[in-house]
């Protein structure tokens, strides 16, 4: 269980770093994609099937919660999917 938490934590940290570097490089919205299943609890970018707004996911790695990441990144992340689970 601890290894899974470490992997998820590493993936989310990578997302934050990639997002910050992407913003610094003026990545356009067309170069971003929704990535499901990698957001930390309360760290989703928009609504899920069970919540109405950003920051309301209830668990780490929630399958229907998503965050924007640079295009081509999502499927490289542990647990990342381009479709809601």
C-alpha cells in the first residue's frame, strides 16, 4: 500500500511540475488534455460525476476526477487515463 501511495504522490508532484513548466512556456489550451485518475483528493480541476466544481474530489486517484496536463503526458502517469473510469 505504501508503494502505491508513493507512486501516486510522485505522479501528482510530476503533474504539478509539468503544469508549472508548461505555464511558464505559455502552453495553449489546445496543447493540454484532461487526465483522469491522478488528482489528489481536493485537487481536481473541474466537476466529477459526484461533485459540482473544482477541488471537490474525495479521494486520491478518483477515477472520474481530472486535471489538465500537457498533451501526451497523461498516459505516461501511473493511473492516468484520457477517459473517466
